[in-house]
C-alpha cells in the first residue's frame, strides 16, 4: 500500500488496516508487533484492545488455508461485507467511477500511491491514507465514513464474525457509537449466476419452468439502465 510515517493515532489505524487485509503469512508474522503497537499507543480503550487481541489470537491459531478461505468467503462474496466503500455508497451506479478518480487524486495530492491493482476505495488503503493525517483531520475523515462503518459492523455482527471488533474500533476512533445497521438479504454472488438444471427451465431467476406461465415484469427504466446500455453499445 503506502509508505509513510504515521501520525499520532496513525499506528492504531495502520494496525486496523492490516487486520482487514488478506491474512497471509506476512500478516500472521506481524501479529505480535501489531498488538504491541496498539497497546503502546493507547488510542483505543482497553476493552476494545482486548477484542482486537482476541481477533489476532484467532487468526494466529487458525489453520492458515482455512483462515484465508474464510476471509474470502466473508469479504469477497457479498456486498453487505464488501471492503470497497463505494460499493456501499454508489453500488453499480455511474457515480462510482468519478468518485474513484476523486479519491485517487486526493491520494496523489498527499504524495501517496496505491499498489498496482489496488482500488482507491479499498478500506485498508483508505485507513492507511487517513493515518497520515493530523489527528483532528483523521477523526473528521473517519466520522464522514461512520455510516458505512456501522453498516459493515452490523453485517459482520450478523455473521458472528470477530472482524466486527475492527469496525467497532474505527467507530471509537471517530468518536462515534457503534450502532449496527441490520444488513439487507444479500444472496451469494454465485447464486445469482447459477445455471439452471438442464432442461428444467431458462436461466433467468424467477422465471417458470416449461409448460407454466411466463410472467412479464415491467419496471421503470432507471439512469443506471441507460448507462449500462450505453456501455454495451
């Protein structure tokens, strides 16, 4: 991600950013140092640090391959727990592209650069950027994202994931209370692309089998529909 000198509160933000990243061998090797940094800086309350220690202990003790697979299942296979912030704000709308560009320019103006292939709205990258800001600005930046943090917090709590403690810590640093938002029903990504049983109907979800009435659903065309049509032209 970025290379820089963190400010006050910045070390805790960098630890939280790392905890939300893919739990590879390097992360597992760094867990002891990460815990020491949290306790030395004391930007978070003792109960919150204890929760994060429990998460790190779980990552350390788990089977590495299972831990990595669980991470992918949790964060990469559903919108409610996506770590790409604009997924929660803009979804698939055409506003997402310009927002990405604006955020990338913010990083450039601060003299920071992303890793190749990393998107600007990836939460660990955002947190590393915030950690370079003075405490007042960092707290304000986190406060602007608190509604997304609460949505993620609620989705992770709903799945009984220890990663919810990271979002609770971010809300604490923002000076906000953790108010979990009940996540909407979010079918797995694979389910929406699943092929039907052979000769058992067409592939569009919700359509009837052969010999049954085929309902027609009419809805108003939205701006995103026009954008999608233009992109495919």
